[in-house]
C-alpha cells in the first residue's frame, strides 16, 4: 500500500513538471520579413528584389531567417515553409528558444 502511495506522489510530481514546461513553451507570434542568414535585415544585391536576393543567398548556402523591424534576426527551425514567403512580411507562430523559432506556421502579414 505504501508503495502505491509513493508511486502516486511521484506520478503527480512528474505530471506537474510536464505542465509547467508546457506553459513556459507557449507559442508566440513574431512579425517580420523572411530573409536569409547572410543578409539579415538589409539585402545587399544591387538591382535585385528582396525576394530574389533571399532566394539566391539560400541557394548559395544561407538559411532562411525572420528579420523584424527592430533589427533582430531569428533563426527558423523550418527551412521549407519560408521559401514561398521569401522577401515578404509575414507572421511566424512558434516557440522561441535562444534565437531560434520552432516554426508552427507562417502566413502573410497585413
């Protein structure tokens, strides 16, 4: 009987820790432009649109990033979804860990 009680307490403790971890990792929405890790906030290819510059840099080995209006650049966990939004202003929903957004969704910003 005592063993069952101890297991019940341990199970409750582990469940509480799991819920606390989930609360801290709540999804947030970030607004900015899909860019590349080489250019970041300011695209450097003269005569090319932000989209063309981003796509060319990613093709050359850069990664897709989200650059916000304050100049902060976030790494993106998903490197496929951002391609269709290259150079565009978007809303990225996901969880932030360090400087990387674990992407849940990307949609155009208004």
